[in-house]
C-alpha cells in the first residue's frame, strides 16, 4: 500500500523533470541524474559502469525504463565514447492516464484495511464482554 501511496503522490504533482521514484540499480550516477531537475546528461562511458559496447547500455536501460522513469540513451563519439541520456515524459504521461484507477485502488485498499480493523476490534470487544459475563 505504501508503494501505491507514493505513486499517487508523485502523479498528483505537476510534471517536472525530477523523477523521485526512478531506480537505476548498479549505476548511482544515472539514478542521481534521474532524481535531479536536469533534462539531459552527457558523460564519457569510462566514467560510468563498464560495458563492452553501447548495445549493453541500451539493453540495460530498457530493463529499468518502467521503474519510475523514462529516458532515451544516445551514444556519441568513436575514440572517446560518450553517452547522452535525455529524460522523456513517457513514464509520467502513461501513469498520469492511470491516476484515477490508482486512486480507486488505493481507496479500496484503505477501506478494506479499515473494515478489517473494525471487525477485529469488534470481535475483541465482543469476546471481552462474554468473558466478563461469565
């Protein structure tokens, strides 16, 4: 339920390049960039996690696009390879369309949780009364 609350809080805010729920395991530099307000970042690949080819970066990035961020990766240069990451609105726009559904789901979970707690408390109170009557 906490994950769902966090998603709703992020999506209720107006769009910004800051992607606070973005995850990019294994490369803190990229994850830090995704959390900041900058729209693009260019780094030499030697400054980043080592991969043999540009293809490796692209495949790795595809794995994490759905984890709270969306971005495009472009490889620049031949002798000194660099990678340019450009944030996109895709994750936000896609999830924004689902915001009302996420809110309904969250409200349903909260109602169920409250209902369950009320039942537990009622049963404990009923059991206590029965014990006191004996």
